[in-house]
């Protein structure tokens, strides 16, 4: 008996074995056909089966529909190799890219004559202001999962964002290039020192979260962590996002004291920020060690 995949391939549907393309076809059919059931199906075989069922409808111009689906996919989807620079085994880069996409806010200028521009708002405040707006936040408008708890969930969401975003493949490649440039900026140019933060140290990572919240800025779009490793990854994603948007500098959390004559910096470099954080952590450890020693004596 012929399988659904074989049936779709036989009628000429392009890449009928590729889950990204199948999701795209199913979304296209949902927008253009009545009585499409089970729009949330994600399994590849289920997608193949349900797409095949659409082609079984009476009085359907199969050849015409196949041509429309293939053309739409080629116009919209970017190749799998475009995602290759995002190391699927690297928590940091996956969470960073996801974080930037979650904040993506359009500008009013057109880039391809079909949709508003994909460029980021220049200020992080603008992105956060529109974070829950379906009109002004791309991720929200696409109704994607807002709380990926692991890179294995975040990476498919990155691909879903690009595949479902209704602009041309060229515009998507432009955004991909922007993301890659931002990643190289934070990972290769700035290179903030996170080496002193132990991914397995629950106490340290909880303290780091509290420090970011009280002394820097906790970004509300990041998913609440449930484990120590998740806490570490979210902390790093928070810092990477802050440093990227603020071009390696953050506002000094300590206000100027006019009585002191020491030099005051309104903005701290990423190096100063991480040094102050590390120093505060070591001071905390020293105080706790001193208290334990005092309790024993």
C-alpha cells in the first residue's frame, strides 16, 4: 500500500519528507481551505496523512494546488543550511538567538514590498514595551510557545519563527545575518567573562539571578527556570541580551554620591559589570565562611 509520503511525492509536492516544509504546507492549507481540522498537529507522519486527505477532496485542482504550495514554499522558506551556524548542542547560542527573536519588533519601513521591516527597535525598552503585543511583536503574533524550557524546545521554535513569518526568503536571510552578527559581537568581540559561574552550583546561580534582578535588569520575556542548569542558561541569556542591546555597557546601579570625590562612572563596561558581580559573590562567600568559623569558636 502506498504511504502518504509516497502519495504526496507522486503528485509532485516538493520535499514531502521534510517536517519544516510539511508544517508550512499545512499552515498554507489552513489559511486557504475551509474545514481544516487539527491545526496543531506536529508529527511528520500525521502532517503527511492530513495533507494527503486534503488532496482527496472532490473537484480539486491537484496540479494547481501543488504548484501553489511549491511556489509559496520556495518563496518563503530558507534552506536548512542557513541554521547551521546555530550549534544545536550549545545552550548559550540557542537561548541567545531565541531571546533575540522573542524581542523582535518591526519598524515601519518596507524592505521587500510585502511586509513591514524586520529590523530590531534600537532600544531594548521599545522591545520590552511591545513584548505582549500581537501587532508589534513578531513572536507573539505567530503564537509560538513563549516558555521553552530546554534548548531542544528552543531550537525548533527558532525554525518555526522563520518558517511561519510571512515575508520573503530574502528578508529572512537578512534577519538571519543580523542575528549572526549580533552573536559574533557578544561571543567574539565582547566575550564577557562568565567562567567563574558554575553551571552546576544551585546557590551561586540563584544568587546570580537575584543580583541581575536587583542590580541590573531582569528581562521578563525569558522563561522561568526550574532546574539549576536552566537557571544558569537563563542568567547567561539575560546578560548576553543586555550587553548586546546596550553595546557592551550597562548603567551603574549605584547612584552618584556627591560627598565622595572618587571617580564615578555612569555607565559600566561589560568587564566592569562582571568584575563587580564576581567581587560581590566572593564577598558573600567570605562573609558566610567567617560566620561559620565564628559559630564554631
